[in-house]
């Protein structure tokens, strides 16, 4: 079963249009959505939550059309955790207990302890990292099958980011679980994703298995003349300076005599975005 | 079972898993009918993609190095020496083709190649 | 909806206690102003938390929870009815003293309770649809506009009330020293009843049914507006 099926959604805003976009996330996998600010990542994620209404297209989560009830099985952390400012954790938990069908108080308590969150301070005193951690604790404490995270690591220190990636890794040990995470800190996603999708100016540039991308593409540094001698189809993006040239190339279309070094997902995205 | 995956080496990850498990099986470090870790737990423990791990396992199964028992898991297949020999011959042939190609690119003859081989042996 | 009710009820708990105390003080100290004002404030508590929800981004966060847009809207209306009912009950108790001591007739007593609690229905009924359609924060401008227009209505109400008194529709004693309340609807209906020569029980009936119809319309409008809202 697919955890997420987006078919041809499109949405037009003033000055920006998204799609048509189709995306599939198989169960048991983690998909990283990468794009620059304003690429449409948040718009896409909000469409998944029914927070905006696409002009066309269809979305299915966990095999079903969107509904409020489905959110019992999705854990969501958006870049802003909008909990009431003057509440403390026990009060917040009470609200969640009455809202989610499968709320697990013991699991929540464990996460609060693990994240070192203070039970007797009001939410407004929490730092950004603490707010995100609380949002994550809530998302993980009601037997969710699908985690949807929008820029959860922005503004967090490397230790916390690593903790989050660990949690996502563990979450997907269960093959019925899946994660969609969007970020513009590509290095984080590269560590943990099975699939990578590039979103640029509202269009999906690609959606592929991460490891296949890393196998297919490489980075070549050579002279400008050598570069010109290659098949144009082999070059996915290039930069020529007075000292030489570097290019993102398709390994299969470049003779093996060239020294091609591995490429990072970040480089892949930057070169493709510039070219496209 | 020791597996070392190098993210930076540029060698495809599925290939690294495939080759290392195959080597362990051929060398005897993994014996017949030994259980292999499940695809998912191996992927999560090594922090690599499940899809990629599955690819490696599928390849190993296709080549007869492991077999799957539904609901139980994957196990090392009994060694088939004939299959292994064939495997190795195939690989040698591929390498030779490559060597011939490279040699042609820099104008070496068959004799030059054999000379190089002798030099390596000394 | 249960979770939302839990959140909102715990949010209004303390103000509710404060205004209840104020109301009881009004009974004890015979200050009708306290009574009327508290009743109105209790009726308005549902609105109280909404600008805060806008600031804390609860408005969009709640959509990540398993509650439908229908549930979000309906919960606020249930809260509104609850607060109005509470204000009516408390005011009835608080004003019992005036009734029992013969300072008010039963019809005046009922009329006063209806008038005082009207604000708790009218103001949210106008405020909610704006909030749901345009954002909890934008509703604030409308809120202020509402207060201003009701102030205007109060002045008009004073004139009507005095005229009503002249026609013997309301006992003079209760009027003296009272701060006139927001009950524009009631003033209009009373004017109408006055013109049609109706008595106070009919005024009450018209006012209450008018208020309920308005609430229903407001709820439907809010549902429509919130369904169209995008985040």
C-alpha cells in the first residue's frame, strides 16, 4: 500500500503556481522533499492535510481520500507548533488525549523525559527546539502510521537534528510506517531518506530512489574543451571558469577514462535547479 | 557478521552490501542455512535505504546465494561450487574485456598486456 | 471536538470565576451594574480566546489534529450557547433578590435577563463568521466595530427605554442607576411590540427566537466561510 498518493495536483496563487504534481510514497519508506524557499514544499504538505484546496488533482493518504479522521493516523510537525502559549505540558496532553483516538500517555511521557521537556513551564517559554520536540512527541504518541514533517530541523543544532534523524530511522523499522520530510538542509535528508524529490519553482524536477541518484550521477572536473567533447545529454549542469570546468554528469554517458567523483544530493539539486 | 558501508567511496551501496555478503558466504564466514538479518533491520542498523538493501538481497537470491522462507526470513543457501566457478569465470571475462578496451585506448598490444601481467607477478 | 472543548473550557475557567464573583458582589452590594456587566462578559468569553489563538498559530495547528472544520466551527457555537446559558442562570440567581424583594415584576425580571444575555449571542454571532472566513486575528477589527455600534445602539436604547417607561412597559425602579445594556435587537423588537401594543412576554418571545435564528444563520455562515478558508 502507498502511504501517500498525490495525483496531478495543481494550485495557483498570485505570483506562484504549483504543479501539476504527482508523487507516491510507498509504505515503509522515508521520502525527502527538497526545494529552495518558496519552491512549494509547504504548499504541497498543506494540501496533504487539507489545509488548502488544490484546484485539481487527487490525494490519498494511507489508501483513503482525505478526511479529518485520517489524522488520527498521521503525526504532523509543521515548522510552527501552534500550541496555546499559556498552557503547560500536562494541560496540552489532556487536550491531545481527548482529541486522538489512540493516544498513548505512557509513550508521550517517555518522549517528554527523553527530550528533557519541562512539565511545569508554560509553552511560551520554550525555545524553538523545545517546541519542535514537543510537537514531535505529540506526533509520535498516538500510534501514527505516517509522519509528515515540514522543515522540522530549521533552527536546530546538529545534536538535536541527529536525534530527530535517529527517531525517523527507528520509526520506519516498522514496514507499515512511512515518513515525508521536507527540508532545505539537504545533508540531513541525505542521511536518512529512501526517496528524494526535488521541487523547484512549483514543479517536481524528479522523484527517485536516493541511492540510484547517487549511482547515476557524478561530478567531473576537467578542461572546458573536454567537457564540450562529451555528449550533451551527459551533462546535467555545468560551471565554466577561467581555471577549468566542472559539471554534473550522467555516469553511463561519460567514458570511463574520466575521473568522476561521487556527488552529494545537495550538489545534484543545486546544479539541476540552476540548469532547469 | 561484519559489514562496512562507505558512503563516500562512490561505489554503489547496493553493490557494497551485495559484494560483502557474497564474500562472507564464499569464504565460509557464513555457513549454509545461517539466518541473515531481515532486510529492514539491516537497513536500519546500517542507516541505509531499505530499497537499496532489498536490491542487494534480491540480487543475492537471484544468483542463488540466499533463499527466503516466507514469514521466517532469509537464509544462506547451500554452496553450489559449480555456480561459483561460473560466477568467477564470468567476472574474469568482463575484466578482460575491460582491459582490452583500455589497452586499445593507449595503443597496447596483447603482448604488452601479458608483459604487464608478468611484471605484476614479480 | 472534545479536545477543543477541553482547551476552550479550561481557557475560560479563570475569567468565568472572576466574573461570577463580580456578579455575586453585585447581588450582595445591590449594584445592578455589576450584575449586568458580568453577565455580558461571561456571554462574551468565547470570543476572548480567539485573538490569542491567532497569535499562537493554534488556528492552523488544530487542523493537524483529527477534528473536522465542521467540528471546529460547531465547537465554538456550543461554547457560545454554554456561556450564554451560564450567564443567564447566574444572572437569574443574582437578580432573584430584586424579584423576591418586590422591586421587580416577574415580567421585568425575565426581560432583564433576556436583555443582559442577548449580547452573549449577538456579538459572537456577528464576530464568528468574520473570524472563520478571514482569520481569528482579522476578526478583531470587526470586534471593535461591533463594540462601537453597540455603544450607539445603547444611546438609542436609552431613548427607547424611556419612551417604553412612559408607556408603562417597564417599572421605573429597575431603570434607575442601571447601565443600559447592549440589546439593540431587544430595543428594536420592543419598539415594534410597543407600536403593535404587545406585552413583555411577547417581546421576550420575539427576542429569544430572533436570537436563535440569528445564531443558526451565523453558524451556517461560519461553516460556509471556514470551509472555504485556506491556510
